[in-house]
C-alpha cells in the first residue's frame, strides 16, 4: 500500500513555542529529533508561512498512510497471508469464557479478545466506562490543492499541539505558553482544537481536529468549529491554496491517564480499549505487546 516516510515538523512562531521545543528536545534526546532553524524548516516544508517563523522540531521517524485505503488493504493482506477470517458487519452479541455469540454464529475459542473501540454499550463497553474511559467527538476535514504539484513535504503542526499531547507536559515553559494561548485563542482551547495536517499520495490533505469529551447524541457538525480549525491552520499553512472537499466527525474512546486499558473480566476473555486518537498509529504495537505479554502466557497454561 502507499506510504511515505515524510517525517514531521512542529513549528514555532513565538518565542515561548520555540522554548518549549528546545526543552522537549533536551529531554527527548537526539534519537527522537532536533530543533532546526526557520531556513531549514522551509527547505523541508516550503509551503509553510515564512513570516514570523522562528524554527521547528524535526523528526524523521513518522510515516504517512491514507487511512481510508490502509484499513481495507491491511485486512486484505491479513486474509491473504495469514488466512484471517474477517466477518464485517457481524456484531458480537454475547461474550463468555470460551464462547462468542454473533449475529450469525456461535464460536468456541481458547481466548477471546474484545476491542469495543468507543462503544459504551454491548460487550464490555460499559466496563471500559467504569474504568474511566470517556468518548471523544472530533471534527475533521479533507482538502484538495488547486495546484496538482502542491506538496507540503511532511506532517505539520504548531503551538496549539504542544498543549494537547502529554509528551510536552514537563516542559518548563508550557504554563507560560498556555497562559498566552488562553488569552489569545480561548474559543479554540474551549473546543479542544489543535491542528495537524498530512498529505497523501493523491495530493489530498487531511486536516484536524477538535475534541469534545463526554457522551454526544447530537449528529450535527459545527461550522464555527471547522472555521476555528481552518483559521489556525492558516496561521502556519496558507489555506487559499486548497479547497475543502469533505468534512466528517469521528468518535474514539480515551482514558484520562492511561494510554490504553487491558482488562480481564473472565479467565480467558481480554478487553483492550481506550487507545484514543492514536489507534491507527499504535494498534499493531498494542496488539503485539498484549498478545505476547498477557494472552500467550494464559494460553500456554490451558
């Protein structure tokens, strides 16, 4: 499937943002990445705004895939290579020790792994909620550049992102950055906006996102929130060079303190959930770690 080893840039347009990047770099180490000059940023990402740019944190490790294509192609590969039996659209109704009942079948198994995603009902969704999982609703957009040759060069984000991710929480300048942004960008923080943009093989851009926490029953997107996302994006990547082609909402489950949860409600039933917005990135690593460290030792005793 298509992928690009594009790396990522965290951009700085204010002194406090650049200082946070230096502090993060010092704690993370050279293997993670490095702070580079504004000139070096523009060499890697020539489309970003040069005016006011102070520098950025460059990491070479990130890859880009198109999730809409990758999900189906990974499933097809697993079926072809390992004879995995995917049953799309077949709901798990009852899960018990050694037995799984679906819409169409009753399946016996030595071990059953349940991954309810953001589900709060059905098999073990309520258990994740009891453990502290909350639903997070987000808004995202896809854009098409006016110029077919337009390339941003790498994953991009800027200062608001430093307030969102826990990796930056120990940076000494972060409170100062937060105070300034609360005054300047209060509505964006209230709607959980921080902006990431990636470009796929067909040239399209994925842009996001906002974050609203707790159960949500209204099916309506907010145009004002989309405007906030695009307004902040325009502060570091001019938005007059592309047009919005699609808008959508997503929901995921997130635990407030743990990166993900692994629960064992029955002797041979495992519940894995609350991976949050990093599920596409972490899923195979979480799967390998959970199977090798928790599930295989149990199976060996059966």
